[in-house]
């Protein structure tokens, strides 16, 4: 039975790893997306995929390398590998804060022109087709979750443990190639923190590819 104490966040090395990983992932993926404005979609897709792979290899032995609250929510929902609600709440808080800090960092580092380019602020369906954008985000989040659970959580998997971050990074890259120009990029699952866009909207922080000048 879930108790109130289960929702009290704790600070552990695993939580710290998720925070640091999210700061770096937000920075690297957002910078890749900004470069995509001039260098094409591959810069965003491959840059994000490589960043996810690198950071998962660096953190998977500490925190499991979630680096995404949608993945953490999945772990919480099924109690994967003994993952608890308290751990999930702590992970999510670290991920949200890491995404915000990473957004500030990348916004401070990139020139103004890189933050206002149409390619990195608005997709072709963003303003008039909210239902379709939501559906795209939902499907891509589902795909990512299936890949993570099939390659990391499932004890009967045939994929080697050291190959899982490569497969997950590939899932991110393919997702960006598939849907990136269509919805508002900040709402697509391939963002490091898929629900941070709503929070960053209210604080004038644009996470990942939906960075805007305040």
C-alpha cells in the first residue's frame, strides 16, 4: 500500500546522476537542435541519439539511465526491478530540475539567432492540430517505452546489457526523424523531458528544440 511518506523525495547518488544527466542531455540535444536549423534534421536526430547513448552508458550503472520522466513513470507503474514510488518521485524531480537548468545553460550559450529560428520553435501542425500532435507524441513515447523495457527491464531479453543504450539512443534518433518537423518539437517524446515544455512555457524557458527568447 502506498503511503504519504512514499512521495517524499530523497537525495541519493542515483538521483544526482539523473539530475546531472538531464542537465547535460538538455544542453547537448538543444544545441544539436539549434544547429539543425542550418545543417538539417540529421543534426538534431543524431546529436540527440548520440547524447542519449553516451549519457546512458555513463549513468546506467548508477541510476538505470532513465533520463526521461516518461520512462521513470513506466518503472513506477509496474515496479520494474523493485523500483519504488519514492525513487520515482525523486527521479522525476531531479529530471525536471535538470531540464530547467540545462535550458538556462543552453540559452546562455547560444546566440539570439539560434533561439528564434522558425525551425526550432514551431512545427507544421503545432498551432492548428493539437489532437494530432498529442497522438504523435503519445505513439512515440509508447515506442520509446517499449524499447527501454524490451532492452533493459525484461530479464528474458536477448540484447546484451552493454548494447541497450545504443538501442535506446537509436529509438530517440528515429523518433526525431519520424515526427520532428510536424508537431511542436517541445511536445514530442524525443525531448529529454517530455512534459517540461508546459512548465518551461509558463516560465518562458523553452526546453530542447522549442527554445525561445524571453
